C-alpha cells in the first residue's frame, strides 16, 4: 500500500490512465456536527456542511472516487455541494475533479493552480484543463458558511510550492493535506518547488496554530504532539545531513549512512528519499 501511495502522491502528470485504477468503498466519518473526513480512497478528503451549502476538501484520485465521495455527502445532507478546496496539486488529491459537476467553484493557492495548469498540458491529463481552480489566494482567505468560518492558510513552499491548510478556528481543527506524515519520512516534491526547510517552517506554524486536531492527507487524525514529533524527526535528519556535508561526505555516503536504497527499479518511477532531498537542498545542488 505504501508503494501505491508514493506513486499516487507524486506528479499530477501521472494522469488519468493510472487514475482509473482506483477502486474501493469510501466512508464519511463525523469529526464534528458539521465536519466530516472521507476515508477509503488513495487519500483522505472531507467536507463541511454550512447553513445553505456544502464545501468539499480535496477531490479524490479518480472521477469514480469523486462520485463515491458525492454519494457520501448526499447520505449526510440534502444541501448542495457548491465549492471544493484543494490542499495541494498532487494527483491523489485533484485528479478526481472531473467527477464533480462542471461550474463548481474550485479554490486553491495560486501556486497550486499554476502546478495544475502546467501538469494539465500533458496528453493524459488534459481533462483537468476544465477543472483548474476558479478562485485563488496567495497568503490567506476566509470563507464564511453561516456560523462556520473556514480559514485557508499558506505558509510558503513545503511538500510542494502551494500547500494550503484548511483551518476551522472555532473547532480547533485543521485539514493539512500532505504536510504531515506519521510513521514514515515526509514526501517532498523538489520538482514542484518543495523543500525540507519549508516543511519545518510549516510544521512549526501548525504547532503554533490554535488547533488540537489535524486531518492529514493519509492516515488517522493527529494530535499536536504528533505534529511536534514529525517536526523533531525531520530536524534531526536535517542536522545529521548538514553535519555530513560539512565533513565533505557525498550523497552516496549520506544515503548509505541512513540505509537508503533506490526507490525504483531501472526505468521505473523514482521518488528521491528525504535525506537525498535534504542533501541536495543544503549542498546547493
């Protein structure tokens, strides 16, 4: 399953040929009286029920997954789905957009929209061209759903160049996309402007946020101590790699010290390990 997640969480340009392989049931789980997480796909999604409308958070990997998500929303409320907020541009979070009604408002950071627009030029991803974000922000944005307030926060490049945090201040709850991984190293897309320094900065911002629950893109709901642990683990690796660079160690030396093997067979899709990303970042390569 981890290998599948890595493939799905990579470049959005993986495309719809791969995307149509997704299958399996989705299940909406209540977090608060109005906010739900939807589990069962390749990535967590969610939705919030306002006084007159429903807002989705992320779009699943496939159009079929999106339809299953819509079905879960309809089981919960008859209110119309009017908006989708995207946490970032990875395929397992946005490739399901063509499964939503055309004309729906799609919201993301400006950087995420730019990444999606570039990737949608690929021959196998052109269906996304009709589903690029229709509303963007560069710093933050507030959405009012009657008594429910949603704050969209951007702390700079991290996992990608355009990661957004969907924060419900009254609930002390945040949807954080792929900014936090537990039980494995974070995945950082250098080709999309991500970097480990930005991840550290953003994790610190999440810890400082007045939240006590964090919904990640993969896995179960996290606590503040989980996020603190993720930041500590990343900082320890950064410090060790930085020290090895000062000692004149090569990338191969670093990978050997951390026990890192190649992540793909020759000719296959390859995702650089965290320590490789850190080494290239701190060595200026």
